[in-house]
C-alpha cells in the first residue's frame, strides 16, 4: 500500500520486490512506513518527517528531512540520509544502521532508547567510517547526591 492522504504518505505491508519510490510534492508532507519486510523505500525530494514503525530488514533512502526520522519497534533496518536531517530517534529497535552521506547529514542529532546493535556510518573523505552506539552505561551516585552516568569501558578505544 502506497497512499497519499493529505499531508501524509502511508507505505504499509510491503514485502520485498522492487523498490518503492515515494515522491512527496510538498515539503510539509510526512512519510509513515509501517509493517514492511525486506523492502527498499526511496524517498525523493524534501519531506517534513519520516516514521519507520514495526519494520523488519528494510532499507529507507531519503534526501532532505525537515523535522526528523523516527524508528521504532523494528529489527534490522537501515536508513540513509543524503541531504540534511536535524534529528533521528531510534526506540525499541534491534539492529539499525544509520548512513550519514553528506556533511549536512553529519549534523543529525541521534537519540536512542531500548535499542541494541545500532551503528552510525558516515563518509570521512573517500572512506566509510562506522561507530557503534553504546548500549551499556555505568551509573553511580555522586557526592552531591545525584546520578553520574558514563558509557561503559567496553566502548573505549
């Protein structure tokens, strides 16, 4: 299902096959990708926001996103930003790779919760670099009675 309803595009229940192309004609439109498996979705042009929900082994390629990208309840998803996107949120997701393919994309602020196996990949000159997003933190009470949280030493290089 690929349907545009007002300011919202809905892509639902795609299962493999040819790539699905979505071409929003208004930058205020949002893209909602739901319950897709083994699908490749290409969003051409500028849109307001992209939501990827309950997807498995999907790839989403996008150019410019004005607000942000949200990934939730998904497994083994990849998304690529070739233009700009100010923020991304990854929640309740196991296996997510984020490709930041331009200098403006590298400014994306990424927040995560209840995740595992999240990687950030970006171009460094001609080389692709990949960084794991920490899953484990160490919390201790500090002298002021507050909580101090640090990334586990497992992630130090």
